[in-house]
C-alpha cells in the first residue's frame, strides 16, 4: 500500500507495520502516514471484540508511557483501531493478573473517579492543535473531552474541556481475565477534510491501570511535556478511504417546568413571590459540509449546569469563574484567545450571565464552527433578552486561525461585539500568532483593542493590549516561560475577562526537571524560579511584585509534593476593605509567605489534598489550611469534602477577618441511567449556605430527564431595610430533553 511521509517525529516499529500488512519505508524526515485497516464483516457492539472481523485486525504496538517510558508493561494489553463505512471503531482487551483489583469506581457520565481507563484521541482535522478525546472505563462510563492548544496547559487556559459531549457509543464487559471494551464513533461526530475521497487523522490510543499508575500508549510518545499523552502533534497519522461524513442533523427540543423564588435587591425592595416556570426550547445541530457545523438554539436554558463554587476575594482583582454551560462547550477551543493567566479576549460566560452569576434569559442564537480551506472558523451570535431597566443585547464573536510556516505555527484574529437595544455598542478585536521556532521553542505575539461606549482614551495605546510570550515546552531538563504584556487604562474587553486592568507585566518562570535514575519511588523532581512584576500602565508605578522559589516532586505512585517560598510586594492606591471588621489602608507592603501542598494519587479510592499557606499579608498575617479528602466508597457513591481554614490578622489595628469555606460533593448512582450529584457549600465571609442537587435519568445518549434543586440561604442578620426580602432563594426545575435525527 502507499505511504506518504509526514513531518511528525515518530514511526511505528517496522515489525508492527509488517504485521499490519503495511509497507513502511523509513524516512529521516519523520513519522510515516499509514493506512488504517478497514473492517470486513459485521460487528456487534458488546465490548467483547471476538468477531472474525476483529481477529483480522492486528493490535497496535504499545509501549509504557509512565511511570517509566518504554519500561516493561506489567499487564497484557491489546488495542485495535479500524473503520468501516459509518464509524471509527476501537477495541481494547485489557487483561489483568488481578481482576478483582480492577478500578471501576464511577457510574456517572463525564466523572472520572480514579477508574481504569481506555482513551482514544482523534485529531480529525490533522491540525496538530485540536483533537477529540473519547474515554471509557470498566463500567462503560462515557467521558469525552475537547483538546486544544496541543494539550499545552501554559498560557492561561485549560487545554482539556471536559464539558464537551459528543454522540458515540461504547460497551464494556468484565471477566476473570480482565476487562474489555468497544467504542463506535460515527463520522457525524467528527469534523474532517476529505481530499480525493481520503481523510488523514491523528490517532492516539492508551490504557490506564489506575492502581499501578501505569499507562500503555500508541504511538510511543515520551512523557517530555505536560499532558504529553494527549498531544495532537505527537499523534500517529492514519488515513481512511472511501468514507463520507454526510450531513448529520440532530434536533434537541426540551420541556421545562418548575418554580422559582428569588430575591431582587434592586429598588424598590419588595418581598419575593413564587414564579411558576413553563418553558420550551430547541437546539439544532446540522453538518453543512464535511468540516462545517451549524448550531442553532432557541430559548436557551442551562438548568442542569452545576452551580459555581463559592470563592473569597482577598485582593482587589477580579475573580475568574469557568464556563459550565453545555451549549458554549461545542468546539470552544476555536474561540480561544488567551492573554495570560486567566485573561482572555473572549469569555462566553459574559453572555447570558450577570456579574453575580445570575442567569439572564437568552432568546436564541447561532454558531458556525469548522474549517474553510486551511482556516479554522468560529462564528457565534446570541440574542439576550432585556428586562425592566436592563436593555436587551446581541453578543457576537468571530474567530479565524490558520497554520503557517509549519504544522505547529498559527496566525489568526478574533473580534467581538455587544450591541444593546438602547444604542450602546462595545467592540473588541485582536490578532495573534503562535510560532514554533525550533524544537520545543514557541513564541506568541498578540495585539488587541477595545472600543467601548463612553470609555475615552487619550491615545490608541490606552485602549490596546500588547503581549509577547516565549516558552520552551519541556517537562524534563531546562524549561522557561518569558512574558511581557501591556494593557492600557481604557482596554476593557466587554465579552472577555481580565484579572487586572491598566497594567504592564514582566514575568519569567525558569524550571529545571529531571528523573532520578534508579529511584524506586520518585518519577520526577522539578525546581522553579518565578518572577512577576506588575506596573500601572498610566503612571509606571509598581502595583505588585512576586519572587518565588519552588520545589516539586512527583512520585511513581501518583502522589505529588510541592513547596514554595514567596516574597510579595503590594502597593494599594486605595483602602482595601473586607468587611466592617477588617481593612487595609492604602500604602506599600512587603513580606514573605510559604506554601506547601501534598496531593495523593487521584486514581486511588481514597485520595485528596492538604495545603498549608502562612506568612505576611499586607501589614498583617494570613493563615490558610486546606483539607480535601476524596473517598470513592463504591461505584455507586463518592464523597469529596473540602474545608478551607482562612484567617487574616492585623495586630496593629486589632482586626481579624474570617473567611472559611466548606464544600461537600456527593455523587451517587444506581446504575448508568439514574444518578444524583449534590454540591453543598458554606462561606463564612458571606455567611451564606448554598446547595445544588441534580438528579439525572439517562434514558440513552441524547435523551435525559433532570430534576434540579437550587437554594441559597443567608445565615447572618439582615439589616432592617433588607428584612422584607427574607433570607432564602429557591428553585426547583424539571427538565426533559430528547435528541433525535430526522429521517433516521
């Protein structure tokens, strides 16, 4: 068969290629493009993979990924990947010498609780940047994620989006030999770009043995980078022929009913009444072409989304809350424009949620995502309803990005607009480029500007963000991140997020990591030297600075130890007030603090984290102790408890501020259909107790019934003028959604 050389780095072993009836001439330029075998014959999705069609497919040549790269694999693993006219198929035969110790801890979709796992990662556009990750466990739980930015966690964004859900099927079985799984992924869930009837994709397949913290992987990707096992740029190029994605149409109507009792703190104050909710809505997904998907939404609702975690703000900067709503997760990586730390030019959470995280009704919207030629394209427009004195608005974003020079370099642009019904308009645009200069050296250049209604700027640079970010992406040996950025005083991305405003930042993070040879327990040591300096852009004065000395050790069993000594400088240009009992006057403050944490292997049935933070805070002291035990009692029940002891003391003023947080997450499931997730939280600073309980009955993929109860109660004494509002908000919602394909 014909093989085409690509620019990837690794090749299948020659013996494995012969076994797969492939002729693999070796090229010094890099990895070979190979034909994925086609399945001949019928299959039953039962997890067993014992049909003759499967027996004709040779298993992939796996190696140990960690704890020791290319070490001796302690259990026999066979993974086969093939395709037919409608699906990509993957089968795993995971033999185990101690089948009674197979970790099968969760029955809840999209929740990994330390289970053994089978991963299939497909870079369907073969762009070496994005991919879709499909994972299952011994109990057949479906976990799917979107991979972005080549799985690189630097730059301020999480590269694995666990909120994305695709349409696919899986079946598993457990025997006295081990556990066995089959995945079936329809082409309609993948975007790809056929050329002359052929499609080239990147492929990674892996098995995780939780109790041993051992991973087997194909191709032979070394653990030289963070999240190396998910990097599209390291995937094996495979080619399939004679398949067509077609034009899939998924229609998801929903029905919702319930009641809501919510206090309104706007003037004039009035006691809350009970509002009865009756609502219908619709989501529609249509594949316009092989590589373009249109999503439409009408009367959009997010009742089943998990509540935000309570946070305590102990500085003067903005708190970041992640996006959890399902509609905004689809191909979310296309819209990424990250500007350092948690900053981003576009943050979908700005749509349909106010500054307090309360829902604002969305009338509907449209999103177009995919690829046109060599360009990734994302377009979204959402119409938000007005109410009372709040005007309605249209929020829109356009993102384009293309590979240039080499397969790991991109250039692109993003623009957002917010147009209100009262005539006010806010506009933002940005251009960016990420360039793989050589080896693991990457340089990112960004320029962005905002033009907001009523915001004046003395010069073009006052409304501009400029950023240069240089990094060496290496998990072992020398690594570094160097950054220079400036945001003018009038730079305010209305549909984005900025932790700070009006700043000039100089940052460096130098690391050196190594794997001690012959160590029976330690996987990696790492030393860190971090410097951060923030100046106010308008006058050049120092706002804050940090010098950090840090050491971390990763153990082969999955445990992790970290200690950091910080020297902190803060300059307050105005008083920082926590509550009536404590405040910090304007002025300059300098002092040390220390941070220590120890994390247990998250794959264990009993795991958790312990954190100690203590030292100076402005002109006082801060102490924080976090205890976060997690116990997987059984596949039917897991408990995650977190207590944060948080204290500020200011002896010079005889002041103290208590800001403890308590959280309890309970996940329980009768089977893969019926599950309950609960989050109960208490904030001492806000004197507020909250609970979010979500019951889900999963009939099948795309057909779900939710019963959601939300409540929050103020435990402190209300002032007389607020007493009319009472202390409690409550909401009970019943929601049913059903996805179907017309004509199927």
